[in-house]
C-alpha cells in the first residue's frame, strides 16, 4: 500500500463521503471514482471506465436527428468567430466561407435558397460556372468551397452582404445570426 499526502480540505471531503464505519480512504475513493472494489490491473479498470462511458452516450430509444437550422446557425457562428475569418481583409473570401458553411450545414436548405435569391436581371448561384458566365462578360464566378455551387463574386461588398443574408433568411436562420453577418458586409 502506498501513502499519499492530501490537503486538509480534500481529507475532510473524503471523510465526509464515508458510508460505513471502518471504510478506508481507498474504499471511499474507489466508490467515488466508480472503480472496482478490489485492486485490478489498470487495463481492466480502464476498460470498465470505457464501457461505462459508452453506456452513458448510447442513444436512448429513437435517435433524434439534429435540426438543420441549428446546425447551420452553429456553423455560421463558428466561421464568424474563427481567427481566420476575423482577420481576413477580402470580403469575397469571407463571402465564400459563409456560403460554404451554410451549404455544409444544410445542403437541401441551401439549394432551395439559391433558387429564390436572384437579382432583377442576374442569377447569383448555379451548379455550373457556364450558367453564370452566360449572363455577361463582366461576371466573375467562383465555386463555393466544398459544394457543387458557383456564385457571382463581382458584386460590391454591400450586395454580397445582401445576398448572404437573403440566403440565410430563406433558410430560416435566426435574425440574431443574420445581424452578426451584416456587420461584416456594411
């Protein structure tokens, strides 16, 4: 048996968890740490802990599918708070990063939104670069990273902000997140 030193506060904590007269500090700690009552090889103890953790994370009953709007909100918030995004000086890079996050989080919602978000005489999104280039010589189309979509990028900063926030509105994202995005494109 090994001896360890503990401070006064920890000693009183362990003593306060005594359940029976004569229970040793080792017994109390084993109970509190959910370890077997008799010493066992560390590998077995580790496996017991792993099994217990697996049991805790096992889905109960029907597996609940993650809400795509919540997932999109989370993805956008992750992008907005990333050091790369905050330090980026090019609005087109920020624009593409946010569009990529929206697609990644909710491809179906993003796809639906791109059919609604258009200009008066211009299409902003397409699945092929040629579809966007057919709208004129000055169109600068770029592929949205990690998606099959292309987007027109030669709009001014304010128009990029309008496009991205309109996509987010159509997808059903909360106004609080949309307002955060607007601050980067004003």
